[in-house]
C-alpha cells in the first residue's frame, strides 16, 4: 500500500513526484456547492497545480469530476449514526430527486453544470489542464461498471466484510445492501433487487408494490459510494484522488484498497490527497443537507486555507 498525503504539506510532497499528466479523481454529489466543496474540488487542485509548477513541471493533469447522481437523497436504516453501514436510501437518487431551486429539473440536471463551471476556475489559472464532468448514470453500460454493480447486488457481504474489518464501526447482520435498482414506475429505491441468469433483474418495489423484470440496461441504480469508487478508478485509470479529511477518518483509505483487492479490480491503488474539513459558522461540518452551507470567493478561500495550512479542520467565520 502507498501512503496517504495530508493537507498543504501533502500537496508539496506530491508536487515533487508527479509528472504533471496524472489522471485525478474528484467526486461530489450534485446537491449544491459551498466552501466545503470548493476547498476539495477547486482550491486543492489549484494549489497542486501551483506547487507542481514551482517544481518546474507543467501541470497538464486531467481532472475527472464524478457527479454522483446515483447517490441517495438521504440515508435510512436502524440507526444511521450508530450503524452507518446498515443503510439504504430514504426515497430516491439525485438522478430523480426534483431540484428545490427548479422543480422542473432533477438535482443532478440543475447542479451538475453549475458545479463544473465552478471547478473550471482552475483551468482559468492553468490552461493546459483538462476538466471532464461525468455522471455515474452515463457510465451504466460500461462493462466494468456493470460488472462491479452486479457483483455488489449479488454479494453485498463482500463490502460489509471489508467495512467491518477496516472501518472500525459495528455492523449489524442486516440490512446489508450496497446497490439496488430504481423502480421504473415510481422512481423510488425501495425493496429487493434480484439477479438471475447473469444480468436478468427482478425488482420488487415496496413503495408502489410493482414487480419489474428486465435486463440490467432497463434499470437505473443506487450504488453506495464506497464500492462505486472502484469502477470509476479502473475505467479512467486514476492516479490520484483528492478528497476530504472526513473520508480518511471513516477509514476510506484502507477500505478502498481492500475493496480493490476483494473485487479483483484492475484499478491502481491511487495516491490520495486529503483536504481539510471545512466547518461552518456554527462549528459543524459544512453541508447543504445540514443547512450549514456558506459561499466564499475563490481567492478568499485560498488565503484562508493557506493561512491554516496544517489544520485538518478550518472554521469559516
């Protein structure tokens, strides 16, 4: 296993070893964009480019922005705080959740272009980098995505075992589920998804009671973000991931590598850079769903992060 890289010192370490042409993974759910998102998805990529240039290497990175429209709109389960890995979606995914800002569009349709425009700020500073936004739903028919998704539906115990051993959290015997079909009738993610004959699917929806049978391609999906990372890493030959410190504290660094092993994925173990957790004015982790989102100008946030370069948590006042 390679080592993780932390905060600004991690940026400087990475800048000394990169070629400038690495494929870099950035992930976000298409549900708002605030200072917490900007720290990881805009400021840290910018600072990595800046430090790489200082080393005499031209930044020509390819940044892949994975817009997780297959993420659940909220988590349900026996106790999502005590048992965070015994979960299932509350209702549906961001692919189908109507936007509160524009109900004629889904959250994914409304927020995806806005997020890409924000992240393109880095390209204004470093013109030779590439930025590409990709939704999970666009990858559905890729054979690598299909393989990982069907494996997760058939064998959720593989994910549960890795989480139990390496995430240091208690896991109940049930529910153990990390991928489900979206009901084609009511667009809810409720019930049971069964696979027969390799990729024939039967979905029994407990929301509208509809039983739907079809091929893999006939459905959309909810896919939990931890196993979902694997096909994205493999398909786009990712070298580096930039993510938040909160994910490291959840054990994601080791979990991701163990999942690569247990799925027999051809993905690399990516170098991983961890950005600070941004706290809102109330001292809690920033997030739109937490009603704790603050917008800050790019230059101001860069200065705040540089000033607190060794802090794993930064509070915005």
